[in-house]
C-alpha cells in the first residue's frame, strides 16, 4: 500500500505544471558589490547564458537614497562615475562596453576577480524619494501606487507596442517601516524571452523600509517584469499597512 501511495504521489507531482515545467533561470555571476556609508549598496552582475550585464541598487528609505545615473551610459561608464579611481574595474564591464573605451579607464586597474568595496562616500547624484508613492523616474511605462491588496502583476514588452527592448528597469518602494517582520517583502523579477520560454535574469525581495532598483539587459529582446509580495496581497495585513509602490519601464 505504501508503494502504491508513493507512486500515486509521484504521478500527481509529475502532472503538476509547476513540477513539469520548473522556472528556468540564468546563472548570476557577481561582478562588483559596492557599499556606501549612507547604507546604499550597488551591485553589478553578469547573467549566463543570456550574456547580459545588470545593475541593482538597494537603499534605506529616508537615509540611503538611490543614485540617479545617466540612462545613456553603459554599465562601465556608470561604474566609473560612482567609484573612486583606486577601486578596480571588473573586466566583464569593460568587455560589455565595446571598443570605444572611456579615457577614465586608463587610470584604473582592471581585474577578472569580483570586486567588493565598502565605506565609500555616496555620489552627489543620489536622490532621496519624497514619499512611498513618489515617482522614481521622469517617465515610466507603469507606476502602481502603494495600496492595500495590490495584486501580483506582470508587465511585458508585448503590452507596450510589442517591440523588443534593450533593458528592463524596475523600482520598488516597500512602505512598511524598518523593523517590520522580514517576511513582509515586496519582490520584482526580470525575465527575457529566449524564443521558446521566459528565462529569469534577476529575482530580488525588498524588505520593509527599503527601496530598490533592478536594471538588466543590452540587446533587443522581449522582456518581462513580475511583482508579488510576502503577505499574499492580503488587504488585512497589519490592518492595511502592508503596501509597496512599483514602477518600471523598458528602454532601448
């Protein structure tokens, strides 16, 4: 009987879409992790097999603002602007930039090893969000203000003209105060279409009292950003206090 039950359970799992089609993900390779004295952290990573570089920021609301970097910059140009000359530069960022390298690079040491640096002074371009519902960027394709019961949502390039785009950009502001239970996170995940299925490139849970930005991509692909939260979208969570704002866009 136990054998029959075990076989039956296996058949049920095999029939489940989640079991039959597990989510496929790129392998994330850390390139650099930068910590500033404000509490802001900025990270650069490589994704394989998509071969795309990305950048993420995580800041403390009201204390560690995120950097407002120039969107026309490459990841290498941004890295050079937000780190002092004595910080090494990941080789992968140099390779990703292309042949027309910035003159600033001549003063920098290039390394094939992951870079970790702490205690830096935050760049002057750091911008403090005014409130939980404040807009992160001057223009966006979606901006869902914080509200109790905000349902999970996915946005794709197919929703906005159907054109392939070079980057997916997402911002989350978790409105719960710092010190709230850590499981009350808000999450964004970034995907690209590989021709047959959506492949995940980034997956970040943003804890209470934090704001975060995820950017990924370089070549033109169909892209997707998905949002959910740790309280199951319950409007009754902490008497309606569990809220987050999400914003994003696809850019070329």
